[in-house]
C-alpha cells in the first residue's frame, strides 16, 4: 500500500484544507484585534504615564494620577497563592479518581468535579462572602500574637482580604485542574504501569511512574488553573476588599486588575480615567499571554524530554 501522504490531492481536499486553515486564522485575528483595540484605547494613558504606569502605586481619579502596581500585585499575589493551595488538592483528586477510586465512586466523583467547574463565579462569590469570610475572620482573630509580628500576618482581622480571595480562587481552580489532570493520567499507556509492576514496583511507585510520564500534561493542567485565577473577576471582587495598595499581609484588603475594571469602568467619565482602566486591561492581557507562552514553552520542553527510554520503569530495567 502506498503511503497516504504520497496520494495526489484532489481539489476537494485542497478546498477543505484551505477552509479549515481560514477558520484557524480566525483565532489569530481575534487575538490580534483584541490587542490592537486595547492598545488604541490605552494610548492617552500610555502617552501620559509611559511604562511608569506599571510600577506606580498611586490611584487617584480625582487628581488624574494613575498607577497599576497595586492591581498587578493583588492579581499575581492572590493567583500564585491560590495555585500553591489548590494545585496539590487538584492533583490528589485526579490521582485518586484515575488510579485508586473504586468503580462505584468514580462516576459520582467525576460528576461532582465537573459540577464544581460549571458553578458561576458569582455563586462562588456569594458563598465566599457569607461563609468563607466569617471563617477566615475567626481564624485571623484566633492567631497567636507571635505570628502577628511577621509582615505576612500583620493587620486587624477583617475577613475580607487577600487570604479570602486566594482561598476562594484555590477552590475555583481545583475542578479545572483536576479534570484535565485526570484525563492526562488516563491517557498514560498501560504498558508504563505494567512495566513498573513487572520490575517489582509498589502501587505508589507505579502511580509515580505514570505521573512522571504525564508530567507535561499535568503542568499544562496546573497552568490552565493559573490562567483561570488570573482572570477571575466577580468572586474576587466580593472578597478581596478592593483597596488599591501594595501590602505583603495576607489579612490586608487589596485589589485585582479584573476587579478594578469591573468596579470602576461604568463610572469612568474622564477620558484619561477610562484610558487608564483600559490600560489595566492591556496589562492583564499581556500578563496572561506571557504566562500562557511560558507554560507552553515549559510543556514543550518537558514533552521533548518525555521519551520512552526516559521513563522510570525502563530506566530501572
């Protein structure tokens, strides 16, 4: 049989390839259009403040002085902390469902995971406001005096603040990360586990071999959750405190880029004020693109290293 790649292409095949290629270019056009429009609407702010807008802390619409540093800080701080809290839980759920869960419980747990992913963010925000914030306030009030001397635990027990936002974000990213990581683990060839068992590996060691084989996909799942945390708006707005300042304390009210746009865009009557808010959207767009590009680069480099001869089972042989 001749190689399918050497078969002559028919006019219908070329037309189908061209049509699907045009659909692919639509994605490039959408991203480019978003970037161009954000830059165009941000020009007054860019011309007025320049790159200093990124590291200036003052946000005063009355006097026309704007800086995005508090919002960049609040977004990255809460998202990274949410990733630290949520990623281990999500990976634990994925490993349990894919490797250890009894068959009778597997389908209900998968359904509950997908259900959590489908809950609107405003519902998470309401739950966070009525349940999570009072719980965190009690936790902050019960903290001993010695840890309060550290800058990370300084401040009065308000409940609303960075810690509440980070915990809520961690809960929200768990179902996304767990669902993707579960499917990645299910795609690991059975030969990887069988080779580990044949070498005398325990159940835990065989799962470790599967995790090593699927590490590129697991990193992609974690970065997917991180991207969700970066762009979350309503739930964070309701519990972060909305105070534009840079603070290391987990108890301090802070602000995020998406929250300030949602809160103040409708009342931004001054053109410079509106442009500054749009530039914050541009900054968020740029950070999201950079994070996703770095994550894709990391996944690509890890996938290149994930050759069959590099697997733990065969390396032990």
